[in-house]
C-alpha cells in the first residue's frame, strides 16, 4: 500500500494506491460525507486480487483530507469531479476504470461528460442520473424510511454513542431483505473513525443537495464510456427506477439489479459486485 497526499488547488486529498502498478488502474469514488475507509477492505481486496490496481481517496471534508470551515465552503460537484482528476494525475494515471457509489456515481457521470478521455470504463452503483429522473413512482414506505434516516443524523454524545448511531443508520440503509449484521457495520465504522482520527461525523457535503448539478440527461445521452449500472432493489435513496432511468440514458450501459440490496455494500454482496466490476473491466481493457 502506498499512501499519497494529492494537492487540488488549496485542498489536500489523502489517497492510497493498492495492488500491482502494472495492473489496470481502478479509481474508487465514495459517496457524500464518506471517506475512502467506507469502501470495505474485503471488497477492495477482491478487486486487487482480481487484477486491478485500486486507488481510493478521501473527498475534501472527509477522513484525512482538508476540512473546509462550514461558513467558507463554496465548492460544488464540479469541484469534487476535478478532485478526482487531480487524484488520477497525482498517481500518474492517464485513463482509469472508475467505480462511483451514491454521490460518487454523480461524480463518475460528470467525469464521463467532462473528462471522457480519462475513463476506460465506468461503474455507477446505488445512484441516480444527473437529472434525478426515475421510471417508477416512489414506494409507499419510502417517506417513512427517509424520516427515520433524518432522525439519525444528529451526532452521538461520545464515540460509543456515535458508533451506535452509525450502526442504526446503516440498519435503515441496508434494507429489510438481506440479513443485517450489526457487528459488520460496527467494524466498518470503527475503521472509519480510526482513519479520520475523530468520531465527529463528516457533514460538509450536506449543502451540496441544494446546489444545482451542472449537467443533465442530454449530456448523458452523448456519453460513450462503457458503463455498468449497479442498483439495489431495496435502496431507500435510489429505488430501482433510478437505475433503470440512468441505464436508459447512457448509450453503452448494462444494468445489474441486485435482489435485496439497499444503500450499502455488505459482505453478502461483495463477491457478486466485485465479479461484475472485474468482468466489466476485463471486457474493456
């Protein structure tokens, strides 16, 4: 493992490079308020053992990267996309396979629209299209689940309370179909806290929800990057209609719907998702 601090203007981004430098490069882009440590190590190891050079990094305002004071934050998704390009540059990667999850999927789409020369393939997981369109009506229970998620956003009083809160949040994101392993998510969050050096949650990306996305559906219709769209049937944020809409906009996309999967990446689906990503990568060297 090689750690590297990447400079993107005034921002410093922590990153690490895993695997054989001669293998195809694969950049992992995590979701909102989530550091690189939210990518499960076991999932990352499957990608490395499958023949990829994996690079993951902390977004600004997460993990070990630069934290921007709340009152001074003026960046948007375009800036976060340029951060991803800066990571590729710092690791001397011209073109990469990119996997973006949740907000990372929006960044992946912006890379495909604005920086297509930097991509070999794209995997968009548990996300929606830049225009946030869907092919179906919201589920009847979606509002209730989102209310429970909002109720769990306040930080815990101490580290133990914060861990309990985060596990409860994952319980809502995980869904009701696949078995929920609280110990698995607790270990994940213990690693996230150890990586950041604090149990104070990252919240800097919350404001991005009110910032307009700089591209839309027409831009996606012109994307030529081969794309795998991975959707969970139980995702409370992006129900299956979002993935179907996204795959329908992209000219060269394949949709994989994972039965029972919510808005998380539990061990039960690591092998399935990793194998699909690796097959996608191998099909477009």
